[in-house]
C-alpha cells in the first residue's frame, strides 16, 4: 500500500492513496491550522470504523440478516500528554432491520475484531477496545 500527503500551506495537506482518491488534512487553529480538513487521528478513527463496518455488514448479509440501516461509531479517548495516543476505544454498532438476531450480530462483531479487521488488530496493540451494539426493529 502506498500513501502520501502534499503540503498546501500552514498545516494543510492533501492526502492521496494509491487508488487516487484524495482527502483534505488540517489542524485546529490553536496549533496553527485552519480547520480545512480532517485531523490525522480522525482519519485513524474513521479507518477503524470503516474497516469493522465492512466486515460486520458483510458477515451479517452472509448470515441472511435483514439489515435496513447500519452505522458504526468510534468513541476514542486520548492521552492528555503528547503524543496524545488513543487510550481507550469503544466501537458502537447501530443496526436497524427486521428480526435481526443478536447472536448473529455478536458473532459478526467478534469475527471482525478477532479475525478480519486489520485496523482493530493494530490498534489493540496500543489500547483497549470495547464493543457495544444496539438493534432497532425497522418499521
């Protein structure tokens, strides 16, 4: 995998992945940025959410679960002192559907966490990761 960032001005960069997609990066004004893009740690949290979301929804679909809406939220606590790493992460899975089986969801989350999601595997070496979920019946 290849990735790069190209400086624009101050603390503003454009990130480019090997697939050619770009993403704006910046920092908050208190540290010299202009809030014109994602902070790098936000992208790590989004990457984690996306990684486990793709695994989990794929597994749920294979288990023939009738999911109509799905969201994954990452709640990350950070150290106060530099380098301000993540110290604890809670991944929250919010599922809406028809008769979604809690056991199927739990197993899907477990498989993502223990087998498929490289983002979780890497971050688990640095901090604690907890999982929680909610299921809402679709109307």
